[in-house]
C-alpha cells in the first residue's frame, strides 16, 4: 500500500464513482481486494486507514464483507472511523442487503458501525430498520438505532422510543430522551417524568433537557415538581426546588462513574488569562461553596481548584478516576474508586504535588478514560464511565494519534458507541475545534475559557 496520503482529487473521484459508476471498477476488484488486505496488515494505523479510503471506491457486497472482516481485528478508533465512512458509501442494492442483514443480526462493534453508516442514508426503509433494532434486545445496538432515528424523522419514532424510557440501561434511556427532544411530543411528558423520578445517573440530564424542550418549563432536577406538572397542576402553582448536582467549570455532572482527564503539561504553569472579576465569577459555582480564588495565579492552579470542587461535591455512591497527562498518561487510582474521605484526600494530595512536563497525549488520555473499566465495549457498557471531563491548555503533541481533528473524530466515535458524554474544557490557547467537536459528537458541553 502507498505510504503517502491520498491526493484530495483522487479521494473525491473515488467517492463520486462509488455512487455513479461502480461498474467501471469491476475489472479491478480482485487487485483492489488484495491491496486492501495487504494494507490491513500494516503496523502503521494511517496505512490501514488509507486502505479503507481506497476501498470506498467499490460499491458492492464483496466490499462490505471485506470491511466487516477487517473490523473484527481492528482496535484503532481512527481506523474504525475510516471504515464507517467507507460503509456509508455502500448504497447499491446488493451492498444495502448486506448492511441490512448485519444491522439486524450482526454482533459487536461491526453492527454498531453499520447502524451509524445506515443512519447517513436517509430513507423510509432505513427508518423502519432502525425502529426494529431500537426495540430489540441488543442494548448497544438499540441505543445507536435510537440516536440515529433523530436524523431519519420517521413517523413511528415516538411510538417506539417512549417505551424505552423504562429500559433498565441508562444508555438506552439517554438515547431515547435525546431523540424525543427533537420530536417534542406532548405524549412523552408523563413517561419522561416517570423516568426522571426513577433515574439516579447521567440520563437525568437528557431527561430534564427533553422535558424543558417539550414544555418550556424550568423545574430542573426536581422530579416532584415535574410530577405535579404532569398531573395537570398549573405551572405558576409549582414551586420547584431542584437538587443541584456537583459541577466542574460550571457544567453539572450527573454521572455516577466519572473520569476527569487533567492536562499536566508545561503550559499549566503559565499565568491564567482572567481578570479578577472574571476569575471571581468562574469561582462561584452554582453548587456548594465558592472556590477560593485569591491565590490562583496559573492555569494549573485554576484547573486544579475546579477539579477539587467537583470531587468534593461527588455524592455518596459515586465512583471516579483522575487521569493526569502530558507526554505520559497516569491514572491516580488505576480504575474507578468509590468517593470517600480517603480517596478525596489522595486526589487532593496528588493535585497539590503535581510537577508539569512536556507533551500532550490527548488521544491516549481519552482512550484510557473510556477504557477505565477495562478494554472492550461490553465491559464499558456494564461498568465503564458514564461521564468524562477533559481539561486542556494545548494542542495534542504525543501519543498514537496526534492530529487534533482525528483525535476529535476517533474519540467522538468511540464515546458515541458507548453512549458516554465528554465535556471539554479549554483554558487559554487550546485546540478549539477539537474540544468543540468532541463535545458535540458525544452530547457533552464545551467550555471555552480562552479569556
């Protein structure tokens, strides 16, 4: 396989030909398949990614099968993203038959990627398929199908998704609430209210957001107030007293298994960009006591004070991990641990004793956060993080993937498949687009603290 990047004109030509004249490549398929298989043996992930780009010029069932076979052994999320793009170009009748079969009966990561690829092919039959999968027994597949229905605008979406608000998995309740928020159905108010009353995790955020979008009422995290509203009590007669969740940099954190990724690079020793008035406002969170700001002088001191505030606010039962990264990546606890006086003190002592170093291994840090319960989607679905907070002051410079746009796309895909929102906080000069994209792809919040 060629080791140089594909010329843009060639990439565009391949994508155009994939939808207009796939037969023009029929005679070259056998050679292309051999080149693809050779490319997939490369140790360099960029060569494997390029192999998928070349293959996307062939819209045929055999190409779909080759992509799916290669995915069985692939572990790099950036390469999987290229595979997803290649699958999305497969629109011929034969190719779609294979994709539909995998979407219905497939297993694992390949099935999830096929569902995301089909979501880009808007049509009534795709919508029918997604409704079928959303109502099925495969939890991760059901969640991806429910999310994909947001783009399809199928007339039966509300009927299928409302029952999912009772699902035992928070990921599926979250996915259903995200899509129902787009449709704004009045008949979903009572089920959303019941789901909020029964929930204790991250999905509360999406349930509240859906209720706000549908009703226009701002009762927040107060299930009792929402119950009154759902029973018909006039809004003006309801005095909501919402419980405030702990917050980080102003972002409410509802998760029960939270990972904090904190940049510990050299630029954390730089003077922070805030004036006194701005710093005071940032140090006055909606929950808990104000953060002491008078001695905060650097980016690092500011970030550490905010992280300490979040950890102090974690309620009993929360599990958390603190991952520190520069050129190297280190988890303080080696996994999720229950919040307690001892674990809080360990985290605080670690933050107080930090010594900065060069490098920004953004991809590695975020991948470690997603895999905090161990590698693999099944383990992550059962006991992995349900919320991640990523704090940085600089562009990625270290690790397997260094390109900011690829970090965003690859991590965004990985987190989406696991239904984990990632909040990104950029202090002073930082990778604006990367942070914005990761938050957008995962349903998190981007906090821009340039000044």
